[in-house]
């Protein structure tokens, strides 16, 4: 084979190699672009999830404050029976709502999807991945206490039958957010009967502690959510 033939072969080989390298580079670029787009989609979905969590946390904080107010009202009624005459409408509300839920329901759909599908590596920021893991680990840990309703169930059992059906329905109709009207005489009678339910009274400290714990956890949760949202915004801006 002549030198000219070898030159042609080398040139053809180089063309093929360069073509393959270019094709690989284009394919790699396309995969990287697709990965970045997928990452962006997940970041936006994570942010949406966190915004939902933030709304639920804000609502839960208000619920916690209301539940604690109800517990404190009942404690005041037991130690100072005359107190109920100054605020009779608060008693049925307090009895019914003191044990209502005060821990937010958190559903980590997007984070769980990333974990379960092995796509967490799409999130390029190590700091963000670590912060997300810490956030949802904290929720799982705190939720074991926040979701424990043993004291609430014991209180509900001890106060069963105190309120009339009309009073219970009235409170349910307003979602426990407003008080219902009852007369002073009924309030005094209800206060005496509640004070005689020692098992219910004994649960008041546990209920107060439960709601205070939840409010502290919720406050920490809100701070983490705000920090995570800011981190996601930084990643989206890149």
C-alpha cells in the first residue's frame, strides 16, 4: 500500500474518531442538560412541598396556642371556681378543644420520591441534600412525640358525657375556633362537674406540656423550612 493510501486511511480513521468523540460529547452534554432540567423540576416541587408544610406549620402554631389557652382556662377554673362566671362561654370550648391535635401533618412526597427512586443525586448541592435529610429526620423524630395522643385520649375518656349533644354540635360547627353561648348557671354547674373528674384534671399538665412541646417543634420547623427555601432559591438562580 502506498504512502498516499496510508495517509487516506489515517485521515479516515481520524475523522471517525473525531466524529465519535464529538458524538459522545454531544450525548454527554444532552444528558447533563436533561439532568439539570430534572433537578430544576425537583427543586421546584420540593419548594412547593415546603411551602405547603410552612402553611400547615403556621396553622398548627395557632392551633397549639388555642389548645394551650383551653388547658390554662380549665386549670384556672379548677383552682378558682369563681373564674368561670367572668367567662362562661369559654368552658365548653375549653373542655372540648383542650385535647385536639396540635401537631402538623407533614407529607414529604417529593423528598420520599427522590429517596425511593435513587434520584437524590440529581440535587447537586451537598449542603441542600444534607439540610433536607436533617429536616425530615427531625420531623420523623419529633413526630413520635407530637403524634402521641395518649394524654389526649385519657382526657377525652375522663370528660365523656360532660357536654350536651347541643354543646358538642355547636363547637363542631364552628370548628372549635369560636365559643358558643351558655348561661352562667350552666357554666357553674359544668365547672363543678369538671373539677370532680379527677382523672381529667390530672391530665391537664400533660396536655399543656404536649402543646408547648409541639409549638417549640413547629417554630424550629418553620426556621428550617425558611432556610431550605432560601437554599433552593439559590440553586434555582444558578
